[in-house]
C-alpha cells in the first residue's frame, strides 16, 4: 500500500537493514577503511617527490575512494532488496559508467564553483566580493551535502548520467523538502559523531549512508504512488 514519505519510517527501515546485516556492513567498512588508510599514507609518503607523482597519486586515491563508496551504495541497495532475491557479491562492483558519471559530476560542480569564484574576484567593491564569495561557498557546500548524495543514488540505482542525476534529484526532493532536510540534519549529525572515533568511522558513517539509501528509496516510491514494500525492510 502507498505511504507518504516519513522520516520516522525511513530511520526505522535503515536501522532494520543495519541490524540484520551488521556483520556484512562492519566487515566491508573495516576493509574499506584499511584500504583507504594504506593508500592515503602511501600518497602522503611520496608527496613532494615530484609534481606528476603527487598528481597521479591523488587521482588514483580519488578513484579508489569513489570505487569503494559506490560499491557500498550498491551493497546497501542489495541488502535492502535481499529479502526478495539473492545476490552475488560480484554484483556490488561499480560499473565504469558509474565511476565516470560520479567523477564527471564531481569535477563539473567543482570546476563551475572555481569559475564563478574567479568571476566574483572581478567585482570592484570588497564588501560585494566577500558577499558573493560567501554565497558561492554556501551554495556549493549545500549542493554537495544536500543534493549530491541523492545524485549518487540515481547514478548507482538508475544508471543515470551526471546532469540527469541532478535533474532527477531536484524532482525527487520537491514536495518533501522539509522532511528530507530533517533527514539531512540527522545524517550530518551522525557524520560529525562518526568522525570523532575510528569506531564511529566504521559503524556510524555506514549507518548514515544507509539512512540516505532508505530515504532515496522511500522518496522514489512515494513519487511513483505504488506499493512500496520494497522500500520497507521489516
């Protein structure tokens, strides 16, 4: 039966997914943390050797982090749906298109922000320049924290392109902005809590991402106005 988007139901769904798949999520999180830590340490160790070595190291690290993150998003969706069909862990490997779409969106938004910031530097009045820089920074941060995660869900779950995912995200959140904003605040609070300890990084941050996946699924089904059993993991 159709249900309107609910913050409480979203948190409940995410908690049930985490509780039923705690071992899988914890093991993946530990492995991911170790891999990123080793890679990050290696890049930091060789930093300063030469500009091109540093550049290549940073690009490789970025691709690795993107791969691990997208794989976790795929894993989360598979765990939410595993009551309806089995899956093999080879299915959580992100496709090349997903990696390309995610990185393209990341580069596009970052480049656009830099270009607009440079344009603002040409403003003659210092107060106006500071205001525009503040406004640009706030807009970019809000997009990355608020819309970008939903864009990622579309890239993974719907094989959407970078621009297509942005358009889909605006349409998805429309009509449930305040409810999603509350989910956003909860997720940001958990992310802040998770950065305090290593245990938080391994457990709290994955839970925050699962909340996002549950919110995405419930928003999709609320817009489709169809039976949303798939979005309600008991």
